[in-house]
C-alpha cells in the first residue's frame, strides 16, 4: 500500500456503483478526486500530510481503479460528471458527512465542478487542478487545442475504436500519456506506476474511461449549457502547472471567474500531475485554503 498505515481501505455502494477508497486522519472531511488515467494513488504523497489536519477520503471514480465499471447507455449518462458527483456525495453521506470540502485533479476536477453546481449546500470549499471548465474548452477549440488534447477527440470515437487501439498495449499508452503531460525530467514512483498500469490494463476500465470522455462531449455539455448562467457559490481554489498545456492556452483565473463568484489560485512549478510533481506545494496551498475557515 502506497499510503501510510493509518489509511484504511473501504468499499461503499452507491445508487449506481461500488466505490473503492482509502481514508485516514481526523478533523473536517476533505475529499480528494483523481483524474485520467490514474486512480486514488495520485494522492499518495499528499494525503498523509493532509491527514494530520483533516479526515482525508481518496476514492477511485466509477470506471477507474478498483471501483465498479457500470454498464453504459446510448447517451453515456452512467459516466456523466453528474453521476460521478452523485457517487461522491453518497460516499460522503455513508461516512457521516452532509457537508465537506473537495479537491479534484483533471477528470476529478470536472466532477468537483459539477458537484459544486449540483450540491451547493454540501460543498463548503472546492479546489480544481489543471483544468478550465469543459464547456469553455470545447467552445474555444482550435488547432492548438486539438493538437494538445487530441485524446479528447480520440477517446470519444464510437464502435470500440479507442478501446481496441489502447488495449493493444495499455501500459505503453498510459506511460506515454504521463510522460507527455508531465514536466521534462519527472520521475513517477515505480509502485504508483505499477498500480496505474494494473488498473488501466483491464478492458472494462479502458472502456469505462472512454465512456467518461464520451459523456464529456455529449451529456455533460448539455448539463453545462443548462447552468451557463449559474456561478459556483463556494470559495474556489484553482491550481495549475506552470509547465503544462493549460497555462500556455488559457487565462486560467480569468476563465474561472466567469464560472465562480470567489476565485483564487496560482500556477505551481510543474506539469499536469500536480499532486505527484509538486506534492509539497500542493499541500501548502490546500492547507492554507481549506484551513482558512
């Protein structure tokens, strides 16, 4: 286990999935959500420090890691960010929390955004890492975006095309993705990489992750359009990598200020994978922000 011994594993059934997680620490609840193509393991260097001050909960999103991979549907709704957000609210309720704070990276940040919109009475504070809203990214697509984020357009292809191509060598695909998105010279933990590869090599996990992206290009955009005139009510911390695509492409805080009322944040000295590339800086920012109540 990559986490310290005071973290324990649990499985919690929600109305649509069975969620695998680790949790530890005492204090106010803090939910940490991973992104693609990883699992809760991305938090292995961050969670133990945060657990000195918070009860830290690190789940695998539905479709990822050791969480269940529910059957999808023609509209991809089982892998919508709304469905994933509902999973997380139900997980926190099962742990005894009707209100909590949340930080999400990559896909987990998109779940965090949807959760804060759908459950404003439950989310006290939120942090999103290395994204701007999905709707904004699709609506401002150009050649630069399509080149840097080609996977958004590859993974949504129908008829099992991406599943078959990734499935030919999932370890190579995952390793290459993490190499391309991280800052030059980044070295990931061998144990963490082995865990990512183990989980991502499952055919149902590859399919579920494609469904996540298919949902993002369809039903998630519909949900986002319905909420275009709403801004997040909770305080929002935005962090991103100074050596990554997002910082080269967007006025990150400017975009988020169009979608949230109370925004702060900055770039960290790393690429896309903030919790693994810059764990000390991530801890410092999260402790400052979530400890500000």
